[in-house]
C-alpha cells in the first residue's frame, strides 16, 4: 500500500530531525462518530496503531457518558490496551475523571481548557477562569503521583461565536496551564481557521512570555485545507510534537464548524518527504485506517489513505 521510493526525500533546512506524533484517533477521532464503535474494535484500533509505530496514542476520555456517549466504555477499554508498550494518555475533565483514570493505572492525563469564553461555556458550562480553577486540583493531584499532564487549549486561532481570538488572550491561558503544573500544551485550531503567519506569531509570543517551544504541541484541523501548511510553520519554529488522527477522523461535538483533524497519514507522507523521522510505518498505518473506515462504513477523508489504498 506504499508507492516504491516515494515520496522522494528532499530535506528542508532547520527542521527537527524527529517529530513525535501524538495520535488522537481513538479519542478525538471517534468521539464525534454517530454510530457506536464496539469496545473491542477500539482496542484493536489502538493495537494496530501501536503496531504501525505510533508511540503516543490517546486512548479514551473519562468524561461523563452523558456528554460523550461514544467514550462511555473507558473503564472497559483501558484494561484491554494498558499493557501495550506505548504511552496511552487519557482525557480527564475533573477530579472524578482523574479518580477513574488513576484507578486503572493511567500515567498520562490531559485536561481540556478554552481560549474563549463562548467555547468554555459550550464545552464545560463554565467561564474560562472557572474551568482553570476546576483543573488546578486535578493537575496538582496528578503531579503529586508523578503522572504526566498535558493541557489542551481549544480555539487558539478563532472561535465560531467570537471570531478572531487575540494572541494575548491565548497566551494568558497557556501560561495559567503551565503555572499550575502542566508538562506540555497542545494548541488547538478547533475550527481550522489558522494560517502559517498566525501560527508563528502565537509561538513567538509564547516564547517571549516564557513558554518554551519544547513544551508546545500543535493540533490542527483541516477545515480550510491549512493543516499541513500550519504544521510546517510550527516545525520551522522548532515544535516537535504534532497531534494527528489516523485517517483524518474527528471533529468537535461542541463546535459544529469543526471538521476533521489533520490525518496522520498525510502528516507522515509530508514528513517522510522532508526527511523527518517519525518511526511510523506508513503502509501499516494506511491499512489500519482502511480497516477502521470499513467499520465506520465510509471512506477515510485522508488524501494519503485514499491515494495509497487506490494504488493497491
């Protein structure tokens, strides 16, 4: 399912030698699906992703089933994959979610904040500051148990209700997450409106305010076809962690204008061509997304999956 000797490797100066892909397909990718995906299929999905060489795979979310019913089986799923030799972060919204995750042995968690008041209200039913206050004890308890904490930040580049989001507003929330103890941030372009100059401006401002590039990951959606361009801009700035979803699965249940995540296959194709190492076997990854597309009964939106599977 790969094209022999393609893509041709032509490196670009000053890019990272290696990028860590933070695979979000099993969590962010499946949470917005209309049909229920059986727990064993989810577990097999994660196993196949690990077999393809992905080393960080976001497994599930310990939110209340009422809010994200697709992930209601977190307690059943995590033990099925917990022994895999990969990192398996899980999303936790509050202390109750943290308790559930820790009880199953999770060692990497993520909290989910917003850069805008409108999305904080829609997603968490709280103001931005109330959400941050809710996360403080979660992060503190996790760090006390030496659990790695990621801070997601949505609407970093635009909001469907508020429009443009001032960079200083994003930086304020990023600093709050870092100050409470988060090990890394994931800057989310939830509705896919970012452009490369905007990406580099935000990253530069974060550096100026004391947030190191080494602590930053990027999470782009491809609503306007900008996800790869924005990723390249981030890499040129020195970012080495990129979120992506196998097959381009996912959106956001609380922002209807959000379409799919950056497809992991599209990202790997670009990085291979640039000579940037990911450790991912593109053939196995593509086969996994074709397999999952069959379970979802629709074709993968990833251009690379479509191109490579068509050539088989």
